[in-house]
């Protein structure tokens, strides 16, 4: 049995699922009140690279050696670098660069790591819909299913991060998704 609850008080701006409050916020909000922020990434971690090229002198052989040693990350995994967590949901070498099973697996892994690292507040985009073609509603449902499968967790707050012009639509989608589940 899923345990969803709408928090009452005017227009619903957040929902509570198994003790975790879920809300929607613009990804441009700074600073974010989260312990860790998730970014949608590919197996080589190039999707979130700074677009400004910074050249440094490096011998070509040394550069080629470092590239040869670079191993791609597995789709469905999470790479942690401090407070920045990179959710690997794209494989740019694959025919279909983003698959639903990778997104589901990554959501589960993110929540597992949040538990292990005792994270209380987590900022997550709707994976697969930032750089991929996944519908936000599909990604949101996967996230809600992963949250509803949680047992006791230190995680108390998930902030879904979207473009500023998508906040209201995503908030409505969140509330509608939870209401459908309650029926």
C-alpha cells in the first residue's frame, strides 16, 4: 500500500510520500537549500561540462594516454563529486541514448545513496527529460514510485528542479499524480 498525503492549505505546493516532502522549484534558484544536487549525465560525463573551453598546455601523448584510461560509467549509476551528484541516464554511443529502465534504476540508486550518506534534502531534475526525450510525467511517475518504495529513511525533502517556465505545470502534474494514486 502506498502512503501518499496531500499537505493541506490553499493551493497544494508540495506533497508528502512516506514521510518525504516533495516539491517543485526552478533549477535557477541559487543557493539551493539542499545537501546534494543531482545533474542528468551521460556515461562520459560530458553533458554538464562547462561550455567555456579552457585550454591548458598538455603534451599530446599524455592527453591520449589519459583518454585511453577513461572508462565510461554504467547507465543507471550515480557519480558523486562533493555536493554534485551525476545521474548517468544517457549513453551517447547507444542507438536509444536514454532508456526508461536506466532512469528507474538511477532513481532507486539516488535514494539508496541518500540513505547511506544520511542526506536529508535532495535536489533532483526529472531524469531523462532534461537532455532526453522522456516525457516529464513518465519520469515523475518513476520518481514517485521509487519514493513510495522507501522504508525508513533520513531523507526528508526532495526538490524537483525544472526550468523556471515549467514550475507551475510540473507542480500541477505532481499533485495530479499523487491524487490519482490516492484513488
